[in-house]
């Protein structure tokens, strides 16, 4: 598939200045403190998106001590958020066109707070109902908010940004998402020791929700939405704040340009997406979003601490601490991607990093093979014998010590998971370090390439009149595949093995690169 971009085109601010006979657009058009303030308040939505995506990894380890769950139930708790995001993401564009970008984000902040409160008070609310149902409900509500912000935040920032600096400002949202994931792991360390620490982990997003609710009243609606509603004077006032050093003719030209794009948008339809020449770009955009999640990266975010436990770390705090390195690597690699993507080119950076993702996945699976000394899951716990590493990865089983030797037995309520972990002291060090090395390579390659490129490309492949509709479909594809991969991870490793599961992700990437 051919991937191209429109980076070589002169941006609209330069064109407008040239048309009006003005010079020195760089001097006149700068990012003002007002624009930075709006961008960061809006991007709090991206932070909450990242935090709620990452926090489940650490919270799941702590949850298991209070609320025992099967692999299927864990998949439901994780997948509920993704399902909510998929559904609301489809309608986010329509909703923001009806009630405005600002009001949509206000609604999302309220939904975030409601979902966080439900999750934090799960045990209190589950007096007459299963706590699993409460957890699924809370994650579903949080997912609805995530679906809204994942669509609206980039659009809102793009509409209040000077064209010259739009890419730079939109990437602030990407940094806030990865930063939210990183912070979720840092906070997980703080609450990994106290009893019921998962309640604090789920409740903390109430704070950024409140901050956004407090300051969003100082944020104006986007000029595009105001012009669509006929509020030209309000739009002119906001554009004058965004472009404080330009002539009035420039602001009027921006208003005229927005009028034209709104007219183009009105001429678009979903039918145009399945006709020439738009069908091929739609397939490319949806395929990129699908392969982004078929890489299995979402499971490293949602189950990062669980994976660390499988490698051989013996405590929740150590699991989460080790996982911080992974999320920190993801955050820093995203920063690197911002500087590379325009210089190297979308297609080249995507192909090169996909090779890194494939090698990372192969190394991860090889490390787990060294740890467990098995490719496929055994038919029963007793077959693992003294192989405690393979025993611990199988959630049907527990490892017990008897004198100087140990054996794998059927899961029992008498023996806790922590006791079983402590009984296994012979984790293969080479396998553990090889798995960590693979994770590092995998995360770096993912963050620089397939983790970022699809979001950039989907905004460049389509004409303006169908761009929003196409972005909605490709984003929904992302959430659908992410839901499938996250919900199937634990059942897959329980049905097959952790080794085969990561081999499967590598095969998907080989198909993608071909």
C-alpha cells in the first residue's frame, strides 16, 4: 500500500499572507500564551485517556487480592473500556458538531468523574450485586469518555491552533496520552502496598476531571463551530486572540476560508467513502489502525504488570516498578517520533519500525520459552511437575513446596497466589532478561512507528469533505481491534501459551509489513 503525505504543501497561513500581499508570516503568527493555555486544558482529556488505559495494569494485580477473577472476567473488565470507547468514538464527531467541541469535552470530564467514582467505590456498591459487574460498568463509562476525547481533543486543538504550528500543538495531546500512562504506573507504585490500593488508583482521575471542569469555562468554543452556528463576531474575537499580531484582513480571510470548508463538509457523504478514489485510502487507514493493535501493544499497557509477574517478579510493587520502565520508554520514544516523522517520512519510518516490532515480539516469545521450557500449555497442572515458571503462568495452577522440592497442583483457595509465587525461586534469569530486552525493542519500535503513524496519516489521506467521516470509521476500527486483542489475551495464553500468543502477534506484523 502506498502511503504519502501533504507535508510539502505550503501551509494556509503562508498562502493567506501571500494572497494579501503581506510578508514575515513567522513574525506575525506565533503561539500565544492564550493558545498554549487552551491547548493544555483541552489536552487534560488526553491525559485522562492515557491514565485510565494504563492504570488497569497495576490495579488488576491489586484487584486480584480482593476480588478473585478468572481470565475471562479479567478480559471483560479490561475490554469494557475499549467497547465503550469504540461505541462513543463513532458518534463523537456528530455529537461535537451538534453541541460543540467545548461542551462535548465538558460532558466527557463529567463522565470520567462518574466512572472513576463507581470504580473507586466498587466494594461499597456491590452489596447486592457482583463486584465484577460494577467494575465492568465503571470501565464501560470511562470508555465512553475516552471515545469522546480521542476524537474531539485533536479536532479542537487543530481548530484553535495557528496553521503553522498545528502539528506541534496537536502532538501535545499525544504526549499527554503517553504521559498519562506513565503517571498511572508511578501512582501504582505508591498504592501497591496499602490494602485496597486499587480504589485509590481508580479514584485519582477525579482530580484532573475536576481541574478540567474548573478551567474549561475559561476556554472558548472553536471558531469553526461558532461560524457554523452563524456567530461570526464571536469567531472573529477568538481568531483575533489566536492571531493577535496580524492585520484584520488576515482574520477575515480565515473566516472566509472556514466558511468554504464548512460548505465542502456539507457536500460530503458516507457513500463517497466506498467509491473511487476514496475507497483505497479508507482501506489503508483502517488497515493501519487494525495492525497497530494486532501488534499486541495494548496488552503490554493493560497487562504490563501481569506480564512482569510472568517473567518472574515476585511482588506487585516490583511488577509495577518494572512496568514503569516500559511506559517511560513509550513516552520518550513518542517524543523521538515527533522529531523523526516529518524528516524520515511516514512510509519509511513505518516499514523500518515494523521490522523492530517483529524482532521484539520474537525475542519476547523466546524469553518466555526459556522461562517456561514449554511452547504449548499442558493438559493438566500435574504435568508441569517441578517446572514452577510454567506452572505459575497457567492460572489453573498453584506451585507448592514440599520439603526441598516442589510440585504444580490444581488451583486451590487454600494457597494464595503470593504464596505460590514465593514458592517458585528458580526463574530462568537469562529468559527474564531476554524478555525484558524484547519488550524494550518492541515498545521503542512501536512508539516511533505504528503507534503514531496511523493517527497522522488518517488526517492526510482524505479530502476535507469526507475527512471527519473517514477518521470516525478508522478510529472505530482501532477500538474494535484493540477490544478484541485485549479481551483475548488472557484466554489465549490460558488456552495455548504465552509463547504462542506472542508468536501470533509477530505473524500479524509479518502480514502487515508484506
